[in-house]
C-alpha cells in the first residue's frame, strides 16, 4: 500500500494537484480524533520518501463498519467538502470499494485501487499485496518442507485469502504441495486422507497440504460422524473446528502423522516484492489520471498487463473462479495423478 500511496502522491503533484492522506481508512474521513493531525495530513513528495520498500501502510488502516451507514457517509462527505477535497483514491478490497461506491453515488468522485493480499476481485488479474503474500507463504513452506521431510510427516499449512483460494493454489503450485483445499471447490476429508496414503505409498517423505482459511465452507464430509468414530476426536466441536483439529482428523483417517501450521498475519507484512511495487505504481498513477480526466465511480486494475477500469458495481464480474488448469498442474507437478 505504501508504494501505491507514493505513486498517487507523486502523480498528483506532477499534475499540479495537492494531496491529503487520510489515516486509518474511512475512520480518518470522520475526523473524530482529539487531535485533527491524527486524522489526516498533507502529503508532499517528501512525505512518501523512503516508503516504497516498506510493508504495511504509513497512513495506517482500520476497518470501519459504520461506514456502511448512509448517515456516516454523509458526515464524511461534509468533512471532505469542508476541507476542499475534490476527489478520493481509495485503496483496499471489497469493503473499501463499497464505501467508495457510496461516496461516489452521493456525488463525490472516487476511484478504487485494489489493495488486498486475497486477490479476490474478479475484474483484475492481480491485487496489490498478493504477490508479496505468496512469496512469504512460499518461503515459510520451504522451511516446513524440510522438517516434514526429515520427520517423514504430512504438514497442513493454513494460508489466508478469506473466501478466495488464490493464495492457496498458487502457493501449492510454487512449492510442490501434494494437496490443496480451497473454498471454491468441494472437497472431503476422506479424499484428502486417501491422497495422503497414496503419497506415502509412492514413497513421498513429506506431504504438504495447503488449506485455504475459507476452505471449510466447501467441505462435503460429515464431520460429526467422522469425529464420533475416533476416541481422540470426540471432543471436537464441529461448529468451531480449528486447523489443528482438521490436521488431527486427517491423521486419524490416513494413519499418517500430520502436523498443522497456521501462517496468519506473517503473510501481511514484509517488504513488498518487485512485482507488487510495480503494480502499485502503475495502478496508483492510473487512478489519479482517471480522476484528473473526471472519470470516477470506477476501480482500476490490470487484465493481461493492460490497465482497466470498471464501475464499482462490476468488480466481481469476470472469471476469477478457481482455475481448473492450475489444480491439475498441482497434481501433475506433485506426481499425484492416479496413473
Ligand atoms: O483481507 C485480507 C485478510 O488478511 C484476509 O486474508 C483475512 O481473512 C482477513 O484479512 C483478516 O482480517 P483481520 O485483519 O481483521 O483479522
């Protein structure tokens, strides 16, 4: 996000516009801090120096559920007008876009820039942050593979992505994982266990299982029935099953030692990859150019390396569904096709 903010600021200055940065997302627009300097700041070329290689966002970020309410949106609009702001670049994911769309519908020009590790916006090939998160996940997986290999165990690694399996699928392919579970595709614990057994039979010393954090939503197995069959699984509450419990179930069904690691927020920090920086720079600049040309109510992105902008209402239209080809390639690369 820092690279995107830097790009917005420097493009705007180049077009003779001045820039104000709001802090903590939409919370900043509401200007409720005791010290107003804590809500926004004027951004100069120097404000964004030494930021391009830093993870996170120096403007800070926060969820603002209140911003779904029309009254809150009108208050933000009043504040923006009072400050003499003429347009807003909103960097974030689906939630951010909803707020941006609402402001635009109220007559305030907004443009969205896709900043989320999840890569869950259908209209753009990639979102800013996805590549860095993927690289971080891969680095962690390389380490886990080494211990898994030495101990001849299966390892289940939970990656982020909310309701999108992109981080999981791409991590699996890039790291040679044997099994991947994603929210977009039905899967069963019985089948996962079979695949673990099959991998062991094929002489695999380590088996990597990538579990997308939202994948429980597409589980087809009868969890309660499975847990009732095993003494050590009897206490599992099937409504709140954790990653380590899923690993325990796989172990029980496959008879193969299975450990769980949840990567968590480690995926959301760290110096951005070159690919992410380049995307952030291109998209930040494009968003400002659009505002300058009086085009708003749109989100910017890229399709086949070409810049695109689509109306906010169309951001989930497109074909960003699970790529069958990718799943197949994961199987081929891990020698997990049944031949
Ligand atoms: O949307 C990015 C993301 O990291 C998701 O992958 C994850 O589900 C969620 O945010 C976590 O949200 P929070 O920071 O509120 O815990």
